[in-house]
């Protein structure tokens, strides 16, 4: 299926929430909040996540594709 993003987030929702609460910069917090909302099951669709975070869907995809050592989470992409 073209355009389907399958994301495997290794950390659990509790770990992501604690990382999110430790962030001091708003953008860093959003970069942790995105996988947290997906992992916790609050949001299931990338477009809805983009609306909640007020970011473009392609921005979220870029966040997930780039490893951010400062954020402290890891994810794999399944193609």
C-alpha cells in the first residue's frame, strides 16, 4: 500500500511520557509527544496526529525518520 507508514516504537507509553515531561524546549516535547500519543493509543492516524500537534503530516514523518539523540527514543520503520 503506497503511503502507509508502519512504525514500531520500542519504548512504552510510560517511558515516553516521562521523557516528554523532562523536555524543556517545546519542539523537543512535541517530538516525544508524537510517539507517545501513537503508542498510548490516543491517536491512530498520522493526519489526526498532525492536527493535534498543529504540524504538517510530512513534518511528523520527517521527525520519525530522523534519529534525535536529544529526544531519547528509538523507532523502526517497516516497509
